[in-house]
């Protein structure tokens, strides 16, 4: 049987879902639990909704960061993208950054994955590279043609813009 939040996730437009979450903050934790679960039609939607409703470095998510990072590898591409988008908005510990960096590297290097999840992973890689300039050479290596061939022209341009942020 579907919960009220699951029903909202399946029957509403984005604006209505956000309005529901804003009016009913008591469902935020359930949304986090759904986002890290493997409930087929609900989990990626819950992650997508969380990203749309959360604040920068949202304290309601902070205690779940480690679990979110661990769960990424078991999710499909679209779900991975939404979880990484949440984590891009969080302040992570060095240990969490390291684990997520490795996860994002693995996603980026898998040229068979959806370009949107690869690009989102690359965004985290670059964000980390800005903080740790010693990673610059490794990040530049990731922009070889081999990694870019499967991307659309628009995403390639976005990758090039991001790389400039690390190399300047």
C-alpha cells in the first residue's frame, strides 16, 4: 500500500510536490528514506524532489550523507544523478569527499552511462578539484576525447567550461 508521500510523488506535478513538502515538513525524512531505498518508481522521484526542496547544506540531510554516498553505486543512472545533485549542495567531510570523488570518477569513466549522470559526476569532480588543486592533472586527463565522444555537443561545451574553472 502506498504512503501519502508515495501517492504525491506519482500523482502530482513538480510544483504541487514542492508545495506539499513545504506545507508538510514532517514528510522530509520519509522522502530521504525513499530516496536511498530501492522502491522502483518512488526512489529516484524522492531524490529529485529532495533536491528541489532542500536548502544549501540542509541539516535535515546531513546525518544521511554517508548512507547516500554508499547507496549511489547500487542505483541506476537517473537515480545516481539525483543523489549526486543532492550531495553537490552539501558540505562534506574530507572522508566523504574522497569516497564520493572515487564514486564519481568511476561513473565518469563509464562511457556507456547516461551523459547526464556522467556530467553530474564530473561537476562533483571539478568541485573537488577546486578545493584540492593537486587533482588538476588527473581531472584534465579525464577530458581526453575517449571520455567525451559519447557526450552531446552541449555537454562537451559544459565540460570544457568546467575544466577552465579548475585550470585557471
